[in-house]
């Protein structure tokens, strides 16, 4: 009888641990850090909200009412190719090319702008419910954040929602700028921290915690805002990172801590 009681107690404990999300070490996110490969200038007046790369074009979206814009630059030379301002009072957020359209979302305005990828000219506007923070393109779906621990999938042509996934084991995250990398995972700034999360978008599992502290010197960081810009460089294991009002953009690798 005593053995049965102990077996029952163990079974209950295992059940409780499972229900509270306490899994094995294999389920814990990998701890990673930043290896800086190089730097390039970044516009210190840009309140960066979105960063994405398509071919040799770097797209950047900025925020603030009356100061929001979207710009395209040559990834190699840094030369500006196009720039378009958002009319006030729109507050620009994430940007992502998908299915021949460049999407730009807004924070609390509930409007997504469909743009020409070359000229950045507006083609149309689509309404959506809730806030818009970050956006990226994975396979045939857009992936969008709204400042919570949930990602929303959207049709790349109509922008209609097609599903959601909520993070497991990280219910206090505030997912902000997103990057859909070639490895199939989604990288997300966890606002307002210097932590980047690597996420499995199929399950919501956090695969890695990336510590991005210390990129800017303390004297430079005093005049800036949070880290908020991730863009995988196609064909490499490198990413571009920057932030709001940062004077520098960093080319980095994510390596084990």
C-alpha cells in the first residue's frame, strides 16, 4: 500500500510539473550571445520600427506621428534608393516584402499599406483589428506581432488573418520587431529588453534567448531608445541589428553563450 501511495504521489507531481511548463533541460531555450562582425552608419534620427532585406535591398520603416517613413537602400553601398513619408497621424511600424508587395503596418491606426517594392508608392490600404508592431514573411504567410506573446499569420495578398500561435513558457513576452530567417524560425525583439527570442512559429516554442546587450557604448546609448531592428542577410549566417535613434547598425552572428 505504501508503494502504491508513493507511486501515486510521483504521478501527481509529474502531472503538476507538466501543467506548469517545467519540462526537461532539452525543452529549455539555448542561451546565445552576439558576435559583432562589422558596423555601418545608421541614421540617428530614425525611430526604427521595422527592418527587412530582399535581395540587395534593405527596407526600413520608422515611427512617430508626422515623422514616420519607409525607405529602401542598397545593402552593399548604403545608397538610398527610395523614401516615402507616411501622412500624419499614422505611426509606422514593421515592414516586409511578400508576393510582389511591400507591406507596412501601423501601430494603433489599424491600417496596413500595400506598396510597390521598387518605388514604395502606395497601392492600397487594408484595415486590421488590434495593434501592429512587427511583421515578416515566412514561406507563404505573413507573421505579425502586436506587442503580446502571440503571433498572427496573415495571407500575403489579402492580409486576412489565417491563424495564431502563442509562445509556450514565455507568457510575459512583448514581441516587437520580427525577422523570418532562412532557417524557418522567427527572431523577435522582446520589448523593451535587449533580448532577442528565436521562435518556432509552428509550435510557439522559444528555441533560444539571445543576449544583445552592450552593442552600443553607454555614452552612445544614453541618447537612443531600445533595440528594434533585425534582418537576416540572405545566404549567410549573419544578421543586421539596430535600434531606435541608433547611430550604428551592427552586422552580427548569434553564437552560443
